[in-house]
């Protein structure tokens, strides 16, 4: 590698769902920058350097192959990376604390702090440190204090650049984002650092979509965006409960209200509850922050979004139980989809985990299938009492099953040969469409009893 050909060296600490894809796109779009992604997890780095990338994301592999070894590098040499870097992105995880004060709500910032201390210890000269991980508002202040502590002569400018990509569409979201947000101190050095980062994004993103703000607005915008998105899901899910009681159809309601441009059409699809590594954690963090600042009513308002989500998963499970004559003992249930959404292998906080555990407690036998997330599903259900088999082939998962439970709306599940599946199942056969994406009339005509979230059940011999 010819070291001199790069105008700037970027380092990203954390080679996960955010660090890997975002740095790949920066490397693709900015060939004159050297981009190195480091992690403490050797296996993860080995996977990034192999043909089997550690995460699945449509379009990711081609883009990694385009840049890897040219201006994109994956390594565990964290200290070396820090020493050489001009700009350091912090992309480590910020999970919910599961111990001590604030357990279940507050962010566990130990990985951020360890990274900050390492940056401080290994740095000399001037560096820009970019918070890309999602952090509680005012975290940049803590980062600054750690970085500038002791008798370190280095100068750091801390920026906030929260990531808004959605898994499953990460590449599209990075290449064509609605906006990029860069928060900085409003000092001359803060603005200079901000402009450096903005310059990177302007390689491919129109100027007007790169927004700047103060540090705290930037940090809070990320938590707020996730809170609003999750709130929309909980809102339509709450309406799905009324629909099921009243013969209204949540798809029709969503369609009707979405035509109002003030409401808009997106994120109005009822489901079995939201999942993923961010929504629950970020709202819990927002709730904790509000409580810390004594804003009880605000905390309660946002907490309700999480409660509604738990309620929705439970409601979905109970509808299965009730429809199947209040007994699932020994019945095989085929679970279609385990990832928290389609086009990802990620199962973190997936509703499938909660729903499968509830079904297993009823002593159902599960046949789980998913196009990309089976390995993660095995880990998630490891040690859970009960009978679970994993199938790559959905037709095998459905064989001899009493019910199909669609939890993740993978495109391929819309086009399965349901007549063939029906013939291989126990009778009466049930479909529980957790996403409202299947052709319910067709399934009913084949002979299935069909239940979709937020829609009246379609039952044979009900009268
Ligand atoms: N996943 C998403 O869709 C998404 C979207 C937007 C923002 N975020 C935020 O981005 C951050 C990262 O999320 P993620 O999903 O990529 O997490 P992740 O768990 O996939 O990746 C984090 C990585 O950081 C590494 N790491 C931890 N401590 C380290 C250290 N001290 N030194 C080096 N590496 C270390 C871990 O080994 C891991 O590989 C979180 O704050 C998250 O809230 C995530």
C-alpha cells in the first residue's frame, strides 16, 4: 500500500452493523481517504476479511469487495489505527444497562468510555472524534472530559454524527440518505472540524441534505427519531387491537389515514410488535433521561410506546392460543421468519424471540425457518426449554404443522405454494399472518383458517 496516496486517514472503532456498512460506503465514495475499521472481536474482523461477511445486508458484499484492500481495511490493531488516524468514528454498541442504577433503561456506556480512554492514551497531535453510536444527550461532554483528562497534549474536537440507516436497507440509506446530521461545538475549532466531516459526506450527498446543529440537538435528534418511528408503530398496533374487536380492517384504516399528507403513508403497517437493537433501547434511554431531569409526564408518555409493544406481542400470541382451541400442547407450529425485519440476519430484540418463548411455554413444538437468520435464531433459542427444530426450507418447516405463524415478511413467503403446504399440514390448518402481507382470501379458499393482525379472523365452520 502506498501510504502517501491518501489525503486523510479515517478510523472506525466498532465493526458492527453500523461501523462495517457506513465505512464501506465512505471508502467507496472517497477513494482518496484511507478507511480502517477496527474491533476487539477477532472473529468479526476475520469475517469482514473473508467471503462470509459477518452481517447480511443487500448490496453490502459487492461494495466491500470493491474497496477492501484498496482504501478499506479491517483490523484488530486498534492502537496503531488510533495513532495514525486523523478522524476517528466511534461505532461501538451502547446497549441498555442490565445491572445497577438505571438497569433496563439507561445506556451502558462502558464500551464508549473504554474507547475514549484508548483514544486518549494512543493519540498525539490533533484528532477529530465522531460519535456515531447512539448516545444519551450530553454524552459528548463526557467524551470531551475523558479525552482531555490527564497531561495529554493532544487536541480533540468531538462531533456528533448519529446514524439513521435502517438495517435491511442500510446501503440504500447510506448512499441516498434523507439527511446526514453533524453536530458540533459552535466554536471556531468545532466548526472547522464539522466542515471536515461535512466535506466527506459531500462527496456523494447533496449539500442541502447535510444538516448541521449544536452537539446536544444532534444527540437528541437520534433518540427522538427512533422514539417517533417506534411510536408510530405502537400507534397503529393499538388501532389493530380495536380493529380485531370491531371488524374494521387495520390495512384499510392505515390506507385511509395515510392519504392525509400531514400523517403520510409510511410506517402505518400493524405487526406483531417492533424489534431490532435500537427502538426499545433508545426509547428506554429517553425515558431514563426524562426521569433523570424530573420530567415524569414526558417519561410516562414515551414509556407507553414500549408497553404497547409488549402488549402487541402478547396479544398476537394469545390470538394463536385462542384460535387453536386454547391448547398448543404437542402441536407443531411453523414459524415463518425470525429476523426482526426482512433483508437482514439480525435478530436482536426480534418479536420472534418473545413469541416463540410464549409458544414454547404452552408446549407447542416449533419449526423455525428464515432465509438469513437461522444461525442467530439458534443462538437466541439456545437453552430455552421445549422442542424447536430449525429448517432452511419453509416447506419442511410446515410439514405436519398445525399452524403457520408469519412473523417476518420476507418477500419469498408471499409466493410460497400454499396449496402444497396445506396438503402437508394437520387439519384444521391455521395461518397467523403477523404482518398482513399474505393473500388471505386465497388462503381461506385453499382451506386455511386465517388470522391477520388487525383484521377479522376468517374461520371455516364458524357458524
Ligand atoms: N444497528 C442499527 O441499525 C443501528 C442504526 C443506527 C445507530 N445504531 C447505533 O450504532 C451503535 C453500534 O450499533 P451496532 O448495531 O453496529 O452494534 P454492534 O454490536 O453490531 O457492533 C459494535 C461493535 O463494537 C465492538 N466494540 C465494543 N467495544 C469495543 C472497543 N472497546 N474497541 C473496539 N471495538 C469494540 C464490538 O465488538 C462490536 O463488534 C449503537 O450505539 C447503536 O445504537 C445502530
